[in-house]
């Protein structure tokens, strides 16, 4: 008896495996998760035995069960090779399950998928369209760059067949191949025009998808396909003018899927191109006016039409029509449509402000919506619509919203109302009244920076200070639990309490307030359990200031309020109480001079708009201002949060170069020991960092006027030997330092050459030289570096961002490193570049610097 006969006899004696529907029934009958796992594990064990015995009779059934178990979340990748065997089978039923299994169990990360390339190629030449379709569907799902290169020719041939079923699947495969290997798109370009002219809507749809993908990947291809704008306009016109077609009709709209894709492609082709935009203006107007809006499919088409109109160089009337469509969306009962309309208006408000302003009342009505997402978008849009002409109306509505808003909206809304009033307020009185109204409406949700901003504004509004302090006093007596209101009120009472007692208010009838009333209010605030530490600090400071404003009879009571806090458990309150007690008792002769009323506080110039326009001084300052890369370096310092580390500084602001995010720099620093010894080199502290963490309550505006400490010794040391042309004086007598290879990976070589500064022995200039030995150029090349805190690092601008192929050129970049403590240098680096349509990035550490670098 032969081995084959023995195997067949053995299999004939074995029971047939259960069918898929029986397995599903057994799994669903399991009452607990443990019972389900037991059923699955038992079935998988039987399937493995059958796979091991090369059972070809029930392989298809077993693979189907493996796929079902895989979809339930269990490990089933042992069935990958069985899927390949089914694909190689001549039977269609086997191929169908085999390709489905390959789609589910394989992807480009598994090398196993390359074994099916030959079978797929054979199936693409099969005389049955459904077998060809199976192969194309699988290729479109799992193809890798290697498989794309092997099968792109077969896909290109199938694009030219007369079978619409095959052509549309081949076009979708071409889309996938274009994403994986963009340089292969050229072989598909000649077939596109015939695909767009095909009568089958499915072929047209896939052709439009292919053209869209090509245009997104290649600017040259985009220019080529702009010639097809008339063809696309004709397709769109035929769709909206055609009568009822049961094959393509969806809720009364003819093939909305094709219409949406054509509109998306027109948006790409018409962007920044006046001629192409002109050719599609008429058809966009027809689509916008003729599309039915009672169904969601019509709304989807109108939404894409609006996006296309706003993105191309369309006529002003067409833009107004687009905004009006979004206005109609705001009246729709569907919350999703209203959200989409608000989101789109928020993106387009800068393009046509006047058209959006016409729908201001509808947008304000959305503030009353119960849906939190719609409410959030409408608030953002309201602030975008505020200008000098409508600031009173808009702010009034927003304050009404603020009164009833949920807590998560109060902080954002109050902060932005303060900003809008600062930019567009018609007069100081309205500005002050609005700010105080917001303080009472937002309560404890007012941001700290808004408190500082309001105090600064009050300090420079001399004519209204008596009115302001009276209004704040009345508001504070009504409610002492609101901390921002209490802090602003206490600062004003400390500064202008004598005006409150004197009753010198011209704007309204003054109220009768005695010195004891004010001191009672301050004492109650300091003793209130709801008062925060900062509020108590404001109160303590206000009491001391009032000792110089009120009569001498009140001094003893102020002492009784201030002195007990010298034994406070809070160190800040204790320190202030001790200092203020010493000022009152020991240095009483200096008290009046030290506690004089503060002069108006200076504030950074902002783009305040007067009647909707910038002032002449602001326009002039804008014209002469030059953006500095020092600001970028300062931002990196702020991200690092430590003055002991100096971020790379670029001394050539006229060279525009990409900047990395703070998160990438933090990743770059990972692994370096950034701890500094007790004695450190002079460092550059970030701009805006306060000298200490204690709030400067003597002016109440520690956030507005930060102290800046900049130590330039190290930077002067690094720059003292530079000439006017930015070159460095050669140090001829210095000993030579051998170069090192910092990076040698995937064809990229980065070499460091060293040169010492002549008069600065602790500074070394490192010249980076990057070369490319591959056949493809490296574009958008960026090199970043970081060193421990004991060093100072300065990255100059590179000579370019393109590394030529075949070692035909190089990029150079100067890196200056100062080592005041003569420590061993270690450098973390990170680089990135683009090649072949993909981005490559890597990072590492260089610790092989020559020992004689700084000696």
C-alpha cells in the first residue's frame, strides 16, 4: 500500500470537522468567557492537527473557521500558510477563502505576503473576471512597496481592458500603489483620460480617486491634470442635469458619491489657479442652487461644494452663496449638520467676514443649544466675528451666555471677552463696566492673567479710579467668595481707599463708606475660609497701603490685623506680616514714601484696534519689525524649563529653516545626564522667568511685568572672535584635532571637523559635513543637537537642506560648543530627511570626541 493510500484511509476514518455555522452556534451558546475560550481552544487544536496532516479536503472549511476565530480576537496567525495554499488552488471557492484570509491575516509587515506574488500575478491573467477581481482586491489591501513594483505592470495592463468590473478594481489598486511607491504613478497617467470618459460610473469614480491621489503626491502631475478640468465639469454637469436613473439614484440625487469625489478633485485642481477656478465657477453655482437639501445626500454635496468654493479663487458672489448655504445648515434640526456648518464657518470667517456677519443672529442662537460641541464651536465663532462696530452687541450676548454657561466654558469665555474688550472697546467707561460685569459672572473661573490685565488697565485709567473702586467695593460686599473679584477689589481699595472714603465719584452718586467699614471688609476677607492664600496676600498688602491713606487713628487697628499673621503657618503670609510690622514699627518714617500710590503701569504694546483699524504707530512698528530666531530659542528654553541649559541659537535670521517642536527636542535630550555640578558656567535664563516664585504683590502684576535676567558672558565668549562676515578667525597656532564620523547609516554620512577659537580656549567650532552616497537626493535635511547643562551649544544655519546623491555635494553647518568646566563632551543628535516620497528620521549619541578638544 502506498503512503498516499494510507493517508487517505486514515483521513477517511477520522470524523469530519464541524461546519462554520456549527462553530458559531457553539460559541454563542457559551454562557461565560471561560466557556467561550474553552470552545475556541478545542476547535483550534483540532484545526492545527488537520493542518499538520495536510488535509486538503476540509482546508477551506478550516481556514474559514480560523478567520472567524481571528475576528473574535483570538490568535490565529498559524493559518497564514494555509491561506497561501488555498490561493494556489485552481478552485474558485478555495481562492475566495484564501484571498479573504490573506487580507485579514497578512499585511506588509509579514514577509510571508511576498510568497503569494506569483499566484496573484497568475490570477490577474485568469480568464474569469471574478478570479481577477479577487487578486486585485487583495493587492489593494495588503500590497507593500516590493509587491507594488512587481505587479504594477499587470495592474497597468488591466486598466486598459474593456471589462468595467476589472477596470474599477485595477484603478483602486493603482491608488494603493501610488501611495506606496509614488514614482510608479507615471505608468498610470496615460490610462486616466480613457477611464474618466468611461460610461460606467464605478470606473469614473475610481478614476477620479486615482487622479486625486496623484495630484496630492506630485505638483508636476497636478499641473498636468489641470487640463482635465473641462472633462470633470462635464461629468458633474451630466450628473446634475440627468433625469432619474434607478441604478445611480440615492434619495432623489444622481450618484452623490461620484459628485462628492469630483468636487473634491476640483478643489485640488482649482487651488491657487485663477484659470481653472474660472472654468468651474458656473458649474459650482449650478450645484449650489439645484441640489436638494431635504436629504442628507444633498447636504453632503452642498458641504463639499462650499469647501470647494472657499478653497479656490472663486467670485465674491459665489462665496456669499456658499456662506448662505452654511447659514441654512445652521437652521437644520440635525445637530451634526449644525456642527459641520459652525466648524466650516469658523475656518472661512477670515475669507469673507461680511458674508458671515449676516448670520450673526443665527450663530448667537446656537449658544442656547443643549449640545456641548455645538455650543463650543458657536462660542469660538462669536469671538471670531467681534469687531469695533458690533463689540457692544456681541459682548452683551456673550455675557448673557456666561451667566448660564457650564463651568468648562466660563474660563475660556471670560478670558476672550477681556481680550475682545481690550482690542475693540469704544471707551474706557464701557470697558471698565464690562470687565467688572464679567468678573461677577465668571466668578472663580476668571484666569489669573485676566486679573493682572484688569489691574493694569485700572492703574492707567486715572479719571475713573474713584468710580471703579466704588463699584468694586459694592460688588465685594455682596459676595466675598469670588476670588478674582476679591483680588482686584483689594488691590483697588489699597490704592484708592481714600477716594472711596472721600466720596469723590462724579459718574454716579457716591456712597457713604467709613474707614472702619473698609477695614471690617478686609478683615472679614482675611478670616474667611473661602479666601485663597493669594487673596489673603492681596488683603494683607491692602491693609498696609491703607495705613498711609487713612487717618492715624486707623493705624492701631491695621497693626492688630497685620501683626497676628507673623505666626501664620503659611510662610508667605508670615514673611509679609513680619516685613510689614517692621515697616510700621521700626521704619515708620519711611512708610509714607514707600506706600505712595503707584504710577500707571506700563503694558506691552498690543495690536489694539481703534474703530476697526490699527494706529499709525502700530502700522509703522509692524513694517520695521523683523522676526528674530532668538524668540524661537527662548521658546525652547521655556519648554526645557531650566535656565541651566541653553538651546541652540541661530544667528542668521535671514535664513529660513524648519524648526522642530518642543516635544522632539525633549526626546532628543532623553538619556543625557543634564545634572549640573554646584558651580556652573554663566547661563542664559529664559525671557519672562521671574526672579523667584513668590508673587510680587506690591504691584499686583507679576505676570505683566516679568523681571528678565540675561547673562551674556558665555555668548560673548563664543562670539568675541567673529568678524563682520560671520567667519571665524583661524587659529593657526592651535594643535590640529582629528575629525570623527558622527553618523554613517543608509548612505548618509555626517562628519565633524574641529577648530579652536584663538582667544577662547574653551570654545570649539565643529563643522558638520553631510554627504549622500545613494542614488536619490535627500531633501528637507534637518540636524539637531543637544549637550549636557555644563556646556553651551550654538547651532548656526546650514548651507542648505538638500544633500545631493552620489557624493556629488555636501551640506555644511557650524556648531559652536563652549566648555567652561573642561568636562568630557557628549552630544545627542537627531536628524531627518525625505527621500523617495518617504521621511527618514533617526537619533543617537556621539561620545567619541577627541580628548584634546578643549586642552
